[in-house]
């Protein structure tokens, strides 16, 4: 656990945070999924958004790892749109 220079991931699911003005995001990249804690709701992040976290923090609680923006910067890096076609 500690600082990370940069990571990119997709938002899979939004969850209620313990902080009223924030939300937790379940995010994933091509290798794993993790919970990104306390993301301000004013950022307007939605499921399917691609995000880039620069200078974020990795936290550990018992056996789980978490990400936090901390003193870093979270920015949109695109979005993913899925189209399903019935055959």
C-alpha cells in the first residue's frame, strides 16, 4: 500500500459512500477490480466511464485493497458504450 503514479480503469458500479457528498465506485482494469473510495458526486461519474487516477493512494484494510484519490487527480478518460443485438 502507498502512492501509485497512474492507473486507468472503467467504472462498473456506483455505491453509497459513508461520506454524504461522495460515492464509492467499483472499478476494473484488464487485470483486476477494486473499490475506489469517496469520489465526490459533483464529478458526475457514471457507470461505463473510463477514468484516469494520477497520484492516487492504495489503502489496505485486513485482507482487501482499496483506492483513494487522496492528494491525486481523477479525470475522465472516455466512456464505453455497449450495444446488444438480439438474434
